[in-house]
């Protein structure tokens, strides 16, 4: 099984992080396999486990939480196209090349109370935690809304060039 985490930098360029079979620790510590040296990321934030049959993400008791598809998780099996949020970074899960096309996505995460709400340094798609549906007006197109948000400057202050994200293998 080939697993890759895809993210987009401020300038719109795509960055891929291949995930090897076994355990991959994600966090800000230098010893992490996928290092995100940002204050919103815990030293050891999450672990991704890849085997022949499944890809699983487990939060390691992080302060700001680990989110999959806008929901805070403790552990969850991942599917192709799932969106993972760790600190201010949004990854799209690609498994065996699926989804073929990955676009930048921004999300608004559910709060600890289960209500959708802003999370500092996070992105901005509104989600209803109860219905798990996007909260768009009747005349709004969800894809257009996501594309418009992805094109916005809301994350311009975050510099995620190659020096900010490191992988150790």
C-alpha cells in the first residue's frame, strides 16, 4: 500500500510526504518521522500506522487535537481523500494514487463542545458537527466555496517552505 500525505504551501505549490509501512510519528520534535516545527503542533502530536490492509491515525494526547474531516479524533482508520489537520497544516490522504487529483482545502474544525467554530491559525470551512454537513446557504456551491477559500490569503502568515517541514527516513 502506497500512502502519501499531500499539502499545499502558501504559494500554491504542492508538497508530498510519502508514508512508509509501519509507524510514522508526526510532531515538532526533531526525532519525529514527519516534523512540523510549529508551536501549534505538540512535540509528539500523532502517529500514522500503515499496514497491508489499513491506514490508521492516532492522536498522542496533543494539546490542540488531531482532526480528520473536521472532526477531532483519538484514533481513526483513514480513507483516500480524507483531510487531516495538525496545527495549522492540512494534509490530504492519498492511498495508492487515490484520489488522483488533490486540491488545496481549508477547514474549520469542530470545537471541544462539538460545535463548529474558529480555531486559531486554522482554515475556514464551516461544518455542522451534529449533521456532519456543510453549512452553506441554499444557493451556494460547496466546491466553489472550498475553491474560493483555498484561494484566500487567510493562511498567508504561515510559512511552510521546505525548511519548515522535515521528514526523516
